[in-house]
């Protein structure tokens, strides 16, 4: 796995820490463990699926759906980050 530069330099995890491990766990079939490591993994894959689908099939309100999923990802990432950081203190 690629090490987190933010964690090496500053000693604290970034918003993306755990995404690689969660993706590896997801592809190996360990869905619950992937969610525990990085809860935003499922919303990220949902966003990627919508973007890929929209690349081939254009539909009404696709822009609003993508923006909504981006905001959902950001909210899930920020909330899970603060929960993770509060457990270390």
C-alpha cells in the first residue's frame, strides 16, 4: 500500500486514509471490514458507477445527481474522519 504523506509529515491521518485498505477488503469480499476502515467507500463506488453509467447513457438531472453524491461523499468522509480522530484522543 502507498503510505500517507500527510501522516508521515504531520503525524495525523488525512480524509483519504484507509481508502486503499478498504478497497482491497471490498474486492476480497470483506464488506463489513471495508466499511469499518473507511465508511465512504460505498458512496465513492456509487458515485463512480453513476459517472461511468452517465458516460454512456445521458439522462435528465444527471448533473444534480452527481453533485448530490459528491456532497454525500464529502459529508460521510468528514463525519467519519471526526469520529476516527475523536477515538484517538
